[in-house]
C-alpha cells in the first residue's frame, strides 16, 4: 500500500519530530506532580506546602530552562504541547459545564471582560506616552495586555509595521507579567473570592489575557482550593474574550489598510474569528448537557466517561503548562529596559485591579 504510506508519511514525520519534546514535558510534569504531593504531605522532612502540581510544573520548567537549558531537539514538541495539547485540554474542560451554567457565567463575565479591555487599551497608550515608550511598542504592549497576550502582539505587529525588536520586547513583557500574574493571582482570588469559585474563575479569566496563563492560574487555584468550578468559569471567560480579541484585531487590520503581511511581503490569511478550540469547548458543553438529559447525571457509565474526560483534560493542561514554563527565558527579560517594563507592569496591574474590583462587586451583589 505505497499510496497509503505516502499519505500518512507527513503525519508520522510530525509525530516523530514532536515526540522528544513532548516526552520532556511529560517527564517534568510527572516530576512536578510528585513534588507537589511530597510538599503537601511533608515527606522527606520537607515543610508542608499546599502547592498545586501546575504551579510546581511551571516553576520547574522555568528553572530547567534557565539552568540546564532546552535542547534544539525538544523545541518542536514543546511548542506542540504549549499550543495544540493545551487547547485540547481547554476544549475538554467543556465537559465540566452545562449550557445553563455556561450561560450564567458568560453573562457575568461579559461586562467584566469588556471593562478590562477598555482599561488596558486606554491605560496602555497613555502610560506608554508618559514614559516615552516608542509609539509602536506602546501599542503592542496595550494590545498584548488587553487581548489574548502574545497571539494579539504577533497578529498586530506586521499591521503597524513594528520592528522585530519591538515585537520581541512586547512578547517578553506579556510573558513576564502574565506568568507573574499566573503564579500570584490564585492567592489573590483565594483571599478575596474564596466563597465563590465561579467569580474567582471569572477574575482569573479577565485579569490575565494570555490563554495559556489563564488556564495555568485557574488550574493552580482549582487544585489548591479544591474548586474545579473556577477552572470551568475561567474557560468560559476565555470563550468570551477570544472572539472579542479576534474582532478587535481584524478591525484594527482593516483600519490600517488591509491584511497583515509576513517578512516577504506576502499577505497572511486572517485567523478565524472563533478558533476551533473554542468551538470544541462549546461542543463539549453541549455533549455534557445532552448526555445528562438522556442518561442521567448519575449513571455509572456516563460518569465514568465524564471522569475520563476530566483526567485527560488535567493531563493535557499540566503538560502544556510545563512547556510554558520551559519557554520563559530570564535573560531575554533583562534586555528589555526599564521603560517598557514599567509600562507593562502598570497596565497589567490596572487591568488586574479593575477585574478584581468588578468581580468582587458582582460577587457581593449577587451573593
């Protein structure tokens, strides 16, 4: 069957190239899970610390990248885990929700998300101007903080003809402050929103704007607080923000005079307004709703299938977050300079404060 072999050859080649890096992510994720369990139990004379496996995975990945380093043979697999595998895990989170529950969360998340977008865009431009940050870099920082982090920076960069150094600086700022928020905001949510895991998830989903970092923060909170509803709520917030981000980016491209172009001047196709993983997330919500209605939420077989989805989702998300930690370079961060760092820090802090105030207000009003 030479024709069949030729048809599957590209797919197998991609799998072989991704396998080593994916194996590294799985190994470090397994080590992080064991470390988190040892810390929780105080094994081996370690102090008892209720750290989640995801937090340990991200920190371990950062330490590995900046001490041992990441070999070239692992790059493709880590990129695959950080993007594709992570998005499969996000889609499977939809099994934790029904249509009724997702609708209620979305209705609460929309005003918070829109307010945070407005604060990020306005404050980003004003603060960048006050600190004498170059206009294009200031715009990239504002958009990266406002809508979907690195993805928005990379999409808008060719439209405004930003230099490569400006794009790299903006991406590094988004990664730096997004990762800081990912590790710190779960503790903030635990202090202010412990009584309402859903509002904690909405806060995490709107205060942090890079998809992977939102999921990392929500996983840390849900694991440490034993509140899986927070992860589901944060995923709904992502489903609200991502299409909004896509619309804003496409609108900006239209105003700037057409589609973005790559380094060779070739027109790049526009990404879909609603990415496939968001559609899959909604699809799994529908599956859960229909399944509960037809088979009963307590049917053993249906519960076993749902629990399998939970397990797969947690595994994929943990591996993706390990790969995210392995992508953070401390050296790149120190090269930015204090002005862009200060602008990025102030904007990220304002967005987080706006999200926290609005979410706490809603939790108090509705509670």
